[in-house]
C-alpha cells in the first residue's frame, strides 16, 4: 500500500520542484545550449557567406543614402497611412500568434506533469512570459528595419549616415515598443477563455487593417488632404509608432517625441499588465498551446507548409463550419464546381481573405498604372497578392492534389480535375478583381488594360493549380549534390514550393510592365492573347502533375 | 451517502455540445467519498467528455459541476491538490527517467523528504521497479500506462479520475489494476472511471452508468445494470 500524504497536508513546494527540475535537466540544458551555439554559428556563417554582398549594400546605402527620386514626394504623401498599416499588421501578427500559442507557453511535458500540481503558476509562467516579451521586442526591432529600408530606398533617408541611422533607429525603437504592447495584449487575449470578446477584438483588427489599407490606397489615388494623415498618426498606437520614422524621413510629424513617449508608456503598461495576467492563463489554454507548439514544430521540421497549416487548424479548430448549403447539381459537369463553391461558402474566412488580397492586388495594379515609370515593384506585389487570392480560392484542388483517393468516386479522369477546379476560382476572381478593376477603369479612363486584367485571372488560377497538384514533399528531394551555392536539395525544395507562382507571376510581370508602359491599345490585346496561351500552358502542367500523382 | 451529507463531486444536468453535435445529453451524477462509479459505452458515447467535465478540464454547455459544494474549476488549488487524473498525459521529458518524472510529481505535491520512498513504493506497486532508470521513450505502451498510474499514486488524492486505465494492459495487469482500485476505495478515495471492460467495472464499481450517443441508457449497481444490458 502506498502511503501518500493527505491533500490537506500540502505545503507550497514550488521552489523545491522548480529547483529539482532545473537540477535534473542541467546536463540536457547544457547540450541544448551547445546545439544552439552551433546553429547560431552556422547561421552566422551562412549570412557571412551568402549575405555578405547584402550587408555591404546596406552599409553603402547607410553611408550614402539614395537621393530623392521623382516619386519621393508621392511616397512621403502615402507614408503616414502606409506606416500605420505596417504597424497594425505587426499587432495583428501578435494577436494571431495568441490564437494558437501566445506569449505564455510551457513545454508539452511541463503542461502534462506540472500544471495539475500545486506549483505556483506565477513562478512557473512569469519567467516564460518575460522571455517572450524580450524575444518579441527584439523581433519587433528587426521588423522595424523593413519600413526603414523602404523609406531609405525611396530616397527619404536624408543625406548622411547620421540621418540614415536616425531613421533606422527610430523605426526599430517604435517597432520594438509596438511589439511589447502587442505582447501585453496577446497575454490578455490568452488569459481570457475563448469567448466572443476575443473574436470581437480580432474582427475589429481586421476591419482596422482594411480601413487603413483603403486610406493608404485612397491617399495615393485621390491625394487626400494632409489632415487625414495627421488624424491617422494620432488614431492609436499604430499611428504613434509611425510618427518617429515619418519625422526622420522628412514627413510631417512635429510632435513625434510625444507620440513615441505615449507608445512607450502604453508598451510598458501593457507588458507589466501582461505579467500579472500571465498567472491567469487557464491550464486548458496552456495545454492546448503546448500541444500546438509541439505539432507545429514537428511540421516545420518536415519543411512542409501544408502540414504546418493542418497542424494549425488542428490546434485552433479553424475548420469551416457548415453555415449554409448550395443545392447539389443534377448535371455531372457541375459536380466539381458545386463542391468547390460549397467549400468556399462554408469557409467564409478563406473567401474573405481572398477578397481582401484581390482588392489589394487591384489597388496596387491601379497604383502601377498611375506611376508607370516605377511600376515593377507595385506590379510584382499586385501579381503576388492576386496569386495568393487565387491559391486561397483553389482549396478544393489542393485537397484533391494532397489526397488523390478523395477524388476516386468522381466521374472524371484524375488528370482532368485541374480544368474542372479552375471554374470557381476564375469566376470568383472575375468578380473580386474584375469588378473593382472595371469600376476603377471607368473612373480613370484606363479601359485599354481591361482585356489584360481578364487574361491575368486564368493565369493566376493556373499557377495556383500547378501548385495545388504538386503532391507531398518526397524524401528523395533531400538528396542531391554540393554546389558552390550550397546543397542542391535546398534549390529543389524551393522550386517545388514556388513553381506555380514563378510560372504565373514571372511572365505576367513582363507582360504587364510592357502594357503599362505603352500608351497604345494594340499591345494590351497582344499581351492578352499571350496571357491566354500562358494560362492554357499552366493548365497543361497542372494536368501533367495530376497524372503523375494518380500513377504514383 | 447519508441524507444531508455533502457529496464530494456533483454534476447537475451537465451537457456538452460541439457546434451542432451534442456529445453529451444532460446527465446528473453524484459521488460520495469512497464510492466508485464506472462509465461504460462504445467509442463516441460521451464517456471521456463526461470525465473531462468531472475533472474541470472542460466546461459544460449547460448544467453545473460542484466539488465539495463549490463550483469546480480546474485551476483552483483544491482541484490541483485533491483531484488526480490519469489517462491525459501524452508527453514526457525526453531526458528524465521514469523515476525522475515521478519524483518531480511527488515533490511538487509537497512530499518533501519522503518523496524518494513514495516513488519507490509506487514503482513497486506498478511493477516498474526494473524500469525506474529507463527513459519513457524506451517503455512499452503498457509500461507507459503503468507509469501514468504510478504518477497518480505518488500524489495526494481524494478523487481519482481514470480514462480507460485498462487500455494496453495485459490480462494479468488488468487484474492488478482492479485490486489497486479496490484498495484506493478502501482508503476512502473516490474513483470515477471510464472503461470498455465490463469485468473491471463489475469488480470495482459500486455503480455503473451506461452511455450511448451521449445519453444515459442504464445506471445502477453493476450486476443488475450490466445484466439488463446484456
């Protein structure tokens, strides 16, 4: 018989427990530290070997910042809204992180072996929260380099190294503070049971992102008065974070020290409040997030993005719910379009993301048409966003590509499925991109590019279908040979991931650039014909891939 | 339980739905100190859902759960010190031995100087003494199940909740499990278990509840209820 003590005898033994765990894991901890040091060494070596030219270019750009170009005033005009969008995207990323992991996490064994003991939760969880806050602030500082680099490249980095460093420094500081604020908010979200309040916050953030993006696009297209920018800069922490970099790049933010100070106060308050809230994170949430981290890490180690997505859905329960039904068709030709349509209406968030991406693509396309001499970047972004929208809409094809047995009962040959799966994404994109593009063209008079818009849609869908039928990541892809640029398997795996977007976006970028930079109507029709051929070719590639999947 | 005596655990009309699916229809259940209740039913009948609610690890869609007359919360200290749950552990520290895992639990529950002795006793009771220095990854599935039971034995407990503890145990180990649960009852520990083995339920339970599609289709003393079902 085991003589365990009675529950009422229990004394707080948190210190002994955590001390024992540390002592037991000392040797493995040393091993992990040496492993980490090795990986850091490898990362440093890789950066030095392959990124040396990039570092040199950055140093050159900092010492001699690029001078203002013709577009610089326009960039400065859009900067308040653009920086606000970037800032709120950083906050949104942290809220998304809180949905599946959050700043308060424990390892799966700790969740399973220590959470249902009387160990003091504060002493167990607060150190982990503090570590998350430090990591978030450091990551935020690194993320701050992105807007700084964009402003620098646009000729807004001043005239000397001192100016450029001041711009980079304020951007890094603002982003670090914003990340600290986000960590506190994420801890608050984690400490609450999954309820309507959290969903409401997420919805509010989504609306805010959409509104700010719309303002950014409108600022560029319609030249909103400067007062609109001022309102944005004082509309919340995202605006306070934008003020420092804006002021350093010559924009109008005269009270930027006050804005940055307000952001600092908010960040410190949020981090401190998060520390108190960390104790209140329910054990059920900690267990779920521990499981999530375990599953996601395993999926990431396999270098398989789809498994990462599946693991994410498993832990968040982010599967579509059957909210509405589409009546099944009587004609067999409509079965796959019906299935794809049903899948879309039952996952409204996927449809909403695709719509958002499609709108962003249209807006960026309009921007490129307005400023044709510097259209390559905006066109690339527009086509990538359009491709991502198409990929979201081609979810049915992806499922069939991942599991060919799923389509065994369909009255079609497997290799013809890509063509059937193209119907719904093409129609949806025609609505989501074609509609706004037609309206914009009617408003601005650029109707000559509409045939090209129409031809681009099947190309983007074709690229998405090529990727949908790529199959599973095979072990043999890790085999290969050494090259001066590293092992060939890295290139093989990269190509395996990006074949679809590369084949769709690359040629379309050339065609669009040519069309945008031509004032005559003929090239638009000519490139539209070329694009139609490209779409057909991509469909054939997807068909070939489907055939190989079936025979495998 | 005599009239006026407070039950240890009381579930009052608890139900659980996941979207449109009702996994558990309203069920009421009380457990007195030293009582053993066994839940029986096919896969998906709602046994594990009911256990998770009884342990405070899931919130019922309707109804309430009280422990010693107070609403049960998993994070409350009383739940962490008095309710032992087995069958929920899926991961282990890859670098700690079986003995070290158990030692950690014993120390966390305030065993202090007596922790090593308690752990040795639990290892012996669960026939794991020969594997004390093994890493969990080297154990068979049955031994891992025994390790989970040992983790329950090294900690104080007033209510023991077990989800299919007989899983992966051979017939001899199942007999040992039945003996162990009877001894727990004799010590005054209340036991709530879900099982697929009617024999185990008959051997240890004072009452069985049979579930089907989330609904109670039979309850009462084991011999009577199981005889009726058969």
